[in-house]
């Protein structure tokens, strides 16, 4: 057990959690819907990152959703805050130590596909780390050579698809941020085969697979990629569009979680 997991189990009880949920920018409202919830601000948990991004509350909440015991991370930390790709490692290790074998990672992302407008949801079928960054750099054991074929487990993708028939599937490209991409970078990412771009999730997927957790991931599309509409991009738009998509997003997450009941 991590020290954080000990602290959590002492207060929230030792019954194992089934699932870890990581909520992205502007998507944290689900944390308020857990039953029998016990919340731990990141600041109270050893080694947990304190995220300074507006729209990210920064708490781990243990509770029940759709009859399933979950550990929910509302407010992740990002690579771009301090330049640490492994910033979410203690949090994911803790979710695993609490008993989870599966994580659902969520994020806000820009769309590279004309037919996937803001408000759409996309299940990740694969990803690319455009920047070449990796959270396992410095890891010394052979375990670092993590297989990334089917990193987004096909049987979990099927559960997501069953939960929302309109769900898109696509490839998510990780740019480090925090500046948004340039129009030239977006054109390049489209040519490379990406369907969406964002500043998170990829290092978490790599860490989760390293830890032996199964991964599913969902992007909430908040905007078209830079240069696709002629309008500038902003974090305010990310937050407001994420808020507008909350109803469908929450329904998808709840249905996915319910499939574990
Ligand atoms: N680029 C990167 N990250 C994002 C975007 C984007 O267009 N939208 C929301 N998060």
C-alpha cells in the first residue's frame, strides 16, 4: 500500500474499489454525485500533485457510483505544470493499491475531424506522444518496456460503445501544452492520423499499463483544432464547452461504471 492509500483506507474503509476514474478539465462535477463519499484533497495525500489549473479541483473521492465502489480523481495534474511526465504516478499507484484493476481516463480535447464538432465524445482507440515525452524515463527495471498494443482495452472500448451509440472512436495525440497547438502542428497531426489533440491522458495511460491497470479513455471535444475555424483558442472555451457536454458525458461515465455492478 502507498502511504496515501493507508490514509484513505483508514477513513474511507478497507473495502476494495473496483474502478479508478480520472476527470479532466471542467469535467469534475461527477465527484459530487458519489454516494457515501469520503473526499481527500490532494494536498492531504503524500506525494500527490497539487494542481493549479483552474477547472481542476484536486481531490481523490472514494464512494459509490451506480452501485460500484470507485476512486475518483477530480483534478489531475498535467505535464506542463512542472515538466514532470510522471506527475500522476503516485495517484495511479494509490488507485491500484485501493484495489482497482481498471481506470477510466477522461479529458477535454480539440477535434481534428470536421464531422466531430464540439460537444462530441470520443473513445480513445490509440494514442501518439507527439512530443516524445514518456513518464517511464528513468525507470530502471525491464518492466519499463511496456507493451502498448491494445493499450485501450478492446473489451472496455466495447462497454463504452454499448453505453453511447453516438460515441466516436479515434486516435488522441498528446501535445505537451500549455500553449495550444499552432495551425501547422494541427495540420501535421491530421496527416499523421490523429483525430483529437490534448495535453493529458497519454502519460497516465502509459503509467496505468505499467502498473497493470486496464485502461479506457474518453475525450470531450470542446473545440476544433487550431486553424480549423479561423477563431482563436482559449481555456475559457475549453471549460465552457466541457460544461455544456456534461449531461452526455455523465450519462456515458455512469453507464460504463454500471456495467461493472
Ligand atoms: N488542444 C490541446 N488541448 C486541448 C484542446 C486543444 O485544442 N482543447 C481542449 N484541450
